[in-house]
C-alpha cells in the first residue's frame, strides 16, 4: 500500500507477438535461462508498496504462466486474468478484476525494468492520477500528415519516448476506458489525456527496452551481460 491505498501490479502478456515472428509468445522465451516475464515479475513482487499482481494472459497460456509463477516461489499473491483482443481490452479486463485504488501497468516484454522506476512511479501518485516512465528523445521528431508532409517538429527537450510501467488511479482509468470505449489508443495515458487529467512523465532508462522482434531478444541479452 501507499498512503493507505492498495496497489495492484498488472503485467500484460496476452499479445499475439506477431512482430516477434517465431509463432510463440515472446514473454515465455528464455533469456539467460529465465523466462522474459520472470524478470519483471520478480521486480514487482519485491516492491514493498505493491500488494498483489495480476497477470493478463491468453486463456490457452494460463497453465504456462501458472507454472512460471510457481517456479519463482513469490511471496505476493498472483492471480490471472484472461486478456482481450487488444492491449486496451486486456487492461480493461484487469481493471474490472481488482478493487485496488492504484494500479501499475507494465509490459511483460520489458524485462530490464528497474526497481527504482517502479517506486518513482508510485511515489508520484501522491500528486497525480496518472504517471508514466519514459525517456527523452535523442532525435528530432517530425510529425507529418497522411501524405508524409511535415506539419510540425517537436522540441527534443519536451519530446518523450513512452515506456512502462504506468500508474493510475484505478477508478478514473476504468471510467476513461468506458467513456472512450471506441477510441483507438496505444497506451492508457492517452485515455487520461482525453479526459483532461494531467499525466506526469518521469525519466527512466534507455535500457528499458520492449522485446518486439526476435532481434530485440539478442539486444536485451547483450545489455544484461
């Protein structure tokens, strides 16, 4: 708990791993002898402010996820939620499966998350309804129209590459999911932005990579070594 509020960590592993290109879920791939998901699971399980963990997984992979959790011998309660057809739908399923005041959402395929960023994210929930870890862009970002013509150039000092974890007031995020049910969003912060709730960005680390392609697995392995 933080400030008397219960905290649930939500780990998302229900994606199709289409871009991974190996016809299997990247979250259960071995990385230095350990499943990708196990790394972030261990970090969240060790955080003193997190009360329990929800793993959002495909129905046909629940047994695989359960076996992984059993092997980790965690002290925190871990439950499983069947994911939806999209990331947004998977998060919505998880939000309805818990009554915690605060949720912290993380991509299972980001195994290099550091404990300090989980804590920073939760600390900032004292002042905000939404918080996200990210890194400043090292490159100049151009925004174009549908024809590929530049319409805006962002300032690098104000341009962020969004990562996870992301923390939210569960009640507000659930309301935004239901209010903007038909909206296509790529992360939950966008929903709070649509509802005019300020979202706080905190600086993380460039090594907090998301494994998307098979090549990414090798990159993360090299970083770990």
